[in-house]
């Protein structure tokens, strides 16, 4: 098990299997790098997004930085949560959701989960 806020620096290719069942299935995102193989396991998510790092930086007008302070961060304010609530027709509440962003060298992942499930996120290096 890797420390919560660390993903080894590498250039990853991503594949994912997402749960559609909020009670039984676990979603798995596999990050296959040149040196590392990481599995990120988490419960049902309301939203996910995988973006090329250069495209993400350009869209958000962020200067590309090789040094990332915290590769996994919990965002305090999130327009994605607002969008998820809007698309759900208002049946979800902002205070019930949490937005995580995982920043690898070449990819950025966004996940929107229920707040009470954030302690169920597991990051494992398998190779």
C-alpha cells in the first residue's frame, strides 16, 4: 500500500473499470508506467475524467511544472461537483460529495465520490 498522497513519478498509460453499483463493486484504475504499475481502487464514483497533462495545463492556463507538491489532492471548491449535481437533477447535495485530483507526470485524473467513502480509496504499487 502506498502512502495516501504519493504516486511514483512516471509516464503512465491509464485503463479503468468503473463500478456502477454503489454498494458492492469497487472501481479500479490501473496506471502502467515505464517503471511502476499502480492500482487505484475506490468505491462508486459520480464522475471521472482522465486528461492529458499538457492539455489540462493549457485548458486551465497553468504553467507546466515538473514538480508537483501533492500528486493526490482533495479540492475544496469544485466546478465538477456543481456540474454533477446539475446533471443529477438536484438529487445530490454539494456537502455529500468530494472531488479528488490525481496528478501524474503526463495525466490528470479527476474523481467525484461520496464524502463518506473517501477513506475507502486504496493505492497499491503492484509492479
